[in-house]
């Protein structure tokens, strides 16, 4: 059974879940997380964000090429 994610659900997400929101691989996602460019709060090993924050990030960077 697939889990439905509420777009405003600010909680801990795995690197895999964030990569699926972005539509890129786990390695590229980890590079983006480590660079600090993504809208996340890191507490220990956990990344807290929301699908809405990820979508806003993508909309804000339309047409830009991001390098890591």
C-alpha cells in the first residue's frame, strides 16, 4: 500500500523520499543536502522539510542550472 504525503506535512524525510520529491537520484540529492541549497532543517541525521517547501524551491529555480 502506498503512503499519501500531505504537501504541508513538515516532518523528517529520508534521502530517498526527498529524491523522489525532486525527481533526481539519491546521490544528487545527498550532494544538494550537503551543500545546504535545499530547504531542509537537519537535526542529527534527520532532514525535516515538507513537499510544499521542495516544490517552492523547484519553482524558485526554474530555468537555473544548479551545479554541485
